[in-house]
C-alpha cells in the first residue's frame, strides 16, 4: 500500500515539475526559438501517464503556441504563410508519433490550421 502511494506521489511531483519547466523555462518565439526545454519534457514520455503528458502539452505548450500563432497572424501587412507552414510542421514533427496520434493533440493542431486558414 505504501509503494502505491509513493508511486502516485512521485508521479504527481514529476508532473508538477515538468509543468513548471514549461511554464518558466519554455517560450514559443518564432524569431528566436529555444526548443531544449520542450525536448527535455518530451524525454519524460516513457515515465508519464499519456494523459498527464497530453495535459502538460495542452496547458503548457499549446497555450503558448496559440498565442504565438495569433501574434503571427496579426502582423501588419499579413503573415508569410510559407514561413508559417514551416513553423507549424516543425512543431508538429517534434512530437513523437504516439503523441501526435492522440485525439486531443490532433484537435489542437487542427485548430491551429483552422485559425490560420491554411490548407495543410
């Protein structure tokens, strides 16, 4: 019984720690992107419940990703859609197939496509 609670506690601490990394160490900046904190979080995929990792990505990554996308689309004179498409694919390709296959992750990227009105 103690091992069970220890496992839950360790999993919770790990998830909170990774959420903190995404919140404080990671930014989405198309002009000067540092993907190291993002990759570091993805390295923990095998040690997290898939639902926990998906939640981390939705709350810690996609929130910032959508903010950057919105700013890019609001650039005076219009966005460079070739660059935007490369940026989109770059982020999508960073994710392992097992994560990209998740319905929530698919929905997040589909929303990005819809917002930018790009025919991906």
